[in-house]
C-alpha cells in the first residue's frame, strides 16, 4: 500500500484514504472527476499537486 504526504497540511495519507476521497469527489462532482483513480493520483503528485509519495 502506498503512503503519501500532503505537503499543504503536512499529514500522511494512505492509498485507501485517497481512493475513498476520490470516490466521494466522483459522486459529488462527476463531470469534474471523470477520470480514473490512477489519473487522479498523477494529478495530485504532479508538479502543481500537493501530494508526495513516500
């Protein structure tokens, strides 16, 4: 299981927690989050993202 650190609030996030957050966002805003979990992780860990994989 992957673990990430949210550099914006300095807290650890597990892959399971991140997946749950993504699924909730997809339910609430399906048109904005119309992509896969893997793409979501890529977006969150990209240059402008706030997650860093540990």
